[in-house]
């Protein structure tokens, strides 16, 4: 019996283990996530911040799912390294688990830029449930929010915050005006100022503007840092073929962390689910 380890407990990872269990009821499966939460709909985080849905509505699988399908779950375990010769997944705490087949569904995330002051309280790289909860808790106390971003998520976040009647300054490109959002496209944020808390930002023209929260919400990049000392082929993400196989025979990848050579991949929830289903089906056959 082969031991399958899946890194990632979200759209692609869950779809994959469901597809595996449809045909293979017995192979040991371990799912790992660095987050402390049961799987949640990342694609609905903005609705949560806006107050349209409650936290409980985000969760799409419960403890029973793992129990009923004999799937082991490890939460709050960050993978920092792989040893492919010994087929080991190594955690931040230096403990490890072994595998026969390894599926990588680590998605992507927004990283804080290398900028003076980014470690201050009140500065967020918005990507997950922890960040959404932080905003829900802190937005009512904020007088001015600075958002640095360029994608649809950044714009929507700006709109949601402005609707709450909080002064919202958006550093990015906006094709059409957004009510209540002050768009700054001729200057960028260079430094976060304050003691331990963010209080203001310094712009590229030297001007300082007050900010109680500073949110970086794009660009996001595939979570591949733990592959740095391996031979797994990466470009922007992990390069896979039509079966989601990497260049290493027993390593697979699906969802936002992967990319196809010569074909564009859609970055959305449904694509991650479909890819998870496909790679799960493929893993049962080998
Ligand atoms: C704010 C926001 C809004 C969005 N809105 C939409 C939308 O409206 N519609 C839409 O279709 N899509 C939307 N998306 C995109 C969609 O959520 C993603 O495409 C989808 O979540 C990708 O799923 P995934 O399984 O590939 O990865 P993810 O959902 O990113 O999950 C990655 C998993 O890997 C784990 N992980 C990562 N690194 C490690 C590590 N080193 N060690 C252990 N575990 C690790 C994480 O904890 C997580 O469990 C949105 C995304 C965001 C962030």
C-alpha cells in the first residue's frame, strides 16, 4: 500500500483526496496545512470581510470528513524542505513525515515586500482567513486604510472598505473611479512609519500620509519556497504535464501552485478543484 502525502488543505488538495477515496479506500493519506483552520472557501473571504457571510459559512469540510474517509490531517505544520532521496517532508520544527507519492497543492500567497517598516502591527499581506479576521477586528478602529495592489481582489477590498466609510487610499491602477476610494497612481509606498504600530506611510515623492492599516493584496506568487534545494522543476510555479506530474516521478502538483508548460492556467477556485479531481483520479491508477 502506498502512503500518499498531500501538502495543502484547500480547493485542490481536498478535491484530490476525495477523488482518491472514490476508488482507493485503503491507502494511507495524510493532508498537511500550515494554517490552523479546517478547509475554508478562500474565494469567499471578501464576502466575509464585507459581512455578507459568517465564518462558519466559509468552512466546506468538517472533522467528520477526515474521520469518515480515514484521512489523517495535520494543521499548523509548515513544510520547509523536501528530501526526495529519502522521500521525506520536513517541517519547520525539523520533524518529518515519509511518503511514497507526494502531491503539492500549496497554492499561492501575497508576500510582504522588502520595505522598511513592514513588520509593524497593522501591516497585512491579505490572502487567508487569518488576514480576513484581522481586518474584521481592526477596520472599525481604523481612520485611514492604505491598499497596495493591482488585481480584482485588491479593487474589491478597496470598495468594501470604502463602503464602511473609512478613508481608503488605493495605490494601483484603476480604470474607472470607485466611489469613496482615493486612487494614487503617480506615487508608490516606500516606507511604513510608526513605533510598533503603523501610523503613516512615506511615498516616493517624500510626502507622508496617515494610515492605521496598510494592506498589500497583490501580487500573489506560488508557494514553492520549500522546493529550493530540490530538483523539482519550477518556473513561476511548479511545472507539470497534462497528468499533473512534475519532472520527479513520484511528485505531483495541482491548483494555483502549478503551471503548465506552453499553456495558460486559470487562477480560480473551480480550476483548482478540477485539477485536484484529475490528479486524484490519476494517483489511483498508478
Ligand atoms: C482574497 C481572495 C479572493 C478570491 N476570490 C476568488 C473568487 O471570487 N473566485 C475564484 O474563483 N477565485 C477566487 N480566489 C482564488 C481562489 O481562492 C484560489 O484560486 C484557490 O483557493 C486555489 O486553491 P489551491 O487549493 O490551489 O490553493 P490555496 O487555496 O491557496 O491553498 C493552499 C493550501 O496549502 C497550504 N500551504 C501552503 N504552503 C504550505 C507549506 N509550506 N506547508 C504546509 N501547508 C502549506 C495552505 O495552508 C493551504 O491549505 C480568491 C483568492 C483570494 C486570496
